C-alpha cells in the first residue's frame, strides 16, 4: 500500500499550481482554453477603458505564434511593491495580485479574482511586458512558465501611456491549437458594441488580415447587427438608468421570427448563463406588456395574462450592466452567471418603467408587438391542450401510440447514460435496431428531411409528425416549456449519410434543437455521428475503416501488397454489425459534439443559412464554403 502521511501533502509554490491544474483556471487546454488566455489580458485593458482611461486596444497575431495585446490606458504601475519586488513582477507572477481588490484602483471591473495576468504567464513559454507610464518606457520579461528572465528595466522615455503584453503560449500544453483571427475578431466586436468609446484594431500578420471595430451607437448597433437580414417590426428601443451605483443599459427589438435571443453582459463580461439581471429584465417586460394590454382593454377581465415566453417571442435584446466591485457576485470562476441580488430588482424596475413609458408614447409599435404576443399565447395554449390529450391517450388516433411504434426504446433506467440515435432512413434504422446495445441505446428512424424550423412556430412543430416523434422520444417538452431535467437521454446523436442530403438533414435537425431545445446544445448533449467513408481489406482477415480521404491516402502509403477499398455512400450500405462497430460502439465510434460558443454569432449564422433571404445566404456561402472538397461533406 502506498504510504500516506504528512510527506504526501505537497504545497505548490507560486504559479506551479496553475501549470499542474490549468483546467481549474482556464477551463481546458484546447482551443477554447488557448483563447481564454487572450481574454484574460484583453479584460485588463478593457477594465482601464471602462473606468475612463484610454480608448484603443490593438491585438496582433505574430509570425512566431505569439500574440500582442496593447492599450493606451494608464500603464501598469512600475514602482516597488511592499513585497520588495517591482509591481509588474508581482502582477504577472503572484496569484490574486492586482488593482481590482482596492476600490480606488477600479470603480468597475470584469476581473473578480485577480488571477488573469499571472495565469497567462504561467501557461506561456515566455511573456514580454512593455509599460508606458510616468514618462518612462519600462520592460520586464518572463520565461518557462513565469520565471523572471529579465527584471523590470527602463528602456526609454515617452509621452504616451499604456501597456503592451506579448506572450507565446506553451504549445506543449495547448497541443493542436492555434490562435484564430475569426474567434478573436468576433469576441472583440462584441466589446466594441458594448463600449462606444472603444476602438479595437486586430491584425493577423501571417495571413495578412486586419479589421477595426468602433460603434458610436453601442447597444443599438449591437441589436441591429443581431437582427441583420431579419424582418423587424420597429426601430431599436434603447433605455437605461442607474440606481445604487448599478448602471443598466438595454437595447431591444422585435422581428417576425419566433425565437428569442437575449445576450447579457456585466462589466463587459458575457454572462452566458444569465443571472439576476436577465431575470429582472424578463420580469420587467412581461409586467409592462400585461399592464399595457389590460389598461387598454386588449386583455379583458377573465382573460389569462401573457406568459413570459409569449412576450419574448421574436425578441432580440442586449442587457449591459456596470456593477462596482463591492457589489459584484459571479457564480463560479468562469463568471458565466451573475449572482448580485440587487441587479434583479434594479434591472426589473428600470425595464418596467422605461418600457411602460415607451408603449404609452408609441401605440402603433405597442399594438404590433402585442398582436404577435397574443398569437403566441393562442398557439401555446393549443399546444398544451394537445399534449395533455396525448398524455391521456384521448381518442382513437392518439399521436403517442403512433409515435411509439417507430421508437425502439432503451431499457436502462439511468437516463444520463442512455443515448437516442436519430437515424436517416428506415433501412439504416432497422440495422441500428438489430445491433444496438438495448440497455442504453434507443433508435428513432427518420423518413426524409424534417421541417426547416427557422421558419416555423411551436404550433407548426406540434403539427409535424417527424419532429413530434423527436419531442415525444426525448420527453422534455418544447420551446419555453423545455425542461432538460426531464430528458430521457444523456446524449442525442444525429446519424445520417455522409453526403449532401445527410448534411442537409443534420443542419435541419441542429436548427430544430437550437430553436426549440437549446439547453441540449448548451449542456453538451447533442452529437453528430461520423460513419466511415471507406473500408479497406488487406488479405482475407484484416479489415479497417477509414474516416476521411486524407486518412485513406496515408493508409495506402503504409500498405504492402494487395488491398480492396469499399466506399460507403450511405448508412444502408453497411451491414448491421458494421454499422454498430464503426458508428455506434462507444469503444470505436467518433462523435462530434455540437457546441454553442457565441450566441450572437450562432443567431446570425442560423438565420442567414436557414432563413428566407436568398441573396445574403448565397453571398456567405460563396465566401466561406470550399467547393473543391467534393463529397467529403464532414469537413
């Protein structure tokens, strides 16, 4: 037995803890984690600008795979720290060291824990910091995960102020990852929307690309960007206010679509999981519209109120709060959900009062929005009655009975381990049913292409047999009534042919889940199966499956002797045992998880590719799709 005593307890000194457990600080060491390093340094620059110091940030992707982030803020303090080290050395090498813990340093800050700069240093091969302040240009350099290679040194004189940080991530840790110009540009564009005073310049030197973002009208421009190419009902509504040191700014606009898209931020940090401010906003708009409808006789005495989902149908909104450090509460290190209790009541009050005044002053717009909300209410109530009737088995043509005939259920009672395969075609569905793991794997064959849900309402979904089958199988409801805790499956897996039609079915299904069961995507429960493109036989007994054309070419180079290649054009061309072995068996299969990393970008892409307007879609496809890939559509 391994000895366990006091000598087993190790104290990790300095930044060693970060290198030992990077996931605790940046979430992961994949591409997402790599870009988290950039956000940590950028957030420091943005905190300067939020507090009124500077107006420009420049990000440069360098030829040696390093990245430079520069601002024209005050510049990092360069005096000696009480610890006996220079202040920059403390900031970039000591966890929980920074100006955000003292209220006189930053009134408002997105950085709650003060670990960002030192964590980036710990996970870098080297970091170089140049500081412009007090008329002096100073430089300090670190290497090997945070060791001081060159102490703080005066290298010149200057009239400007600011900080420039260049670092090269430790690519031994971030294997197979590289900085993405597109990822950085999309994130920085959001910051430019949120801060009208900010100009952001991004340059990719190796690929010779550059972009500049600056938006005078801030959140108004943001909502216009989200709703670009949508048929909107009115001009963007913008309002805000301040109470108890919390500043609220909101922009919102309705379109003819059926989906809501609410983005929220606190101190320029995206709160992807919502929080108290989103709750306050939703409560405020629901109350404002119900009060207006009642006072104007649109909703009469015995009529039921509009539900929150009715009021938010077709709504795009951006909520941005500035909260002082002393009141700021996030849930978790990733800052994904705001916990500040005061933010709820303040946001609700400002939303209700502002929207109430707007509706009274803009009757035509008010009636347009209410007409849409009332139609949503009628459809919602009709769908609820249909579900109740189906659950009770009312009538001889109960949909539940018809649907259950196609679904081969999993027998296991641990729903988190169960998997639902949505299989293209009855033939492949029959094969999948034959060789599945009956305890954990359920099979639902789909016939043909499903409805394009970008152009559909909840009522349309309830009337569509194919999508109704999926809703019934998953068992967690639909749209605003979807409850992920009720899901019968921990994984939902789309399994289609590797051809144009299969890819189209994938997109249609992803659109359905994004619009009506989005929590499945947000919780990492939606996957795409990747059946092999080829099998290759070498001799009489050896057979391998190849996923891509590139892998096939590499395999050909390795083989000595004769071989036979078979190209699978569809799932139905595989025997049942082959289908299970290559595409369903957890020990061999390859699954692609469907992720949602940026709600604003996802909203625009889905609407662009699946919406009504043809010309913008053609333009995007011509600019972004490589038609030379021929039939390997999984790329």
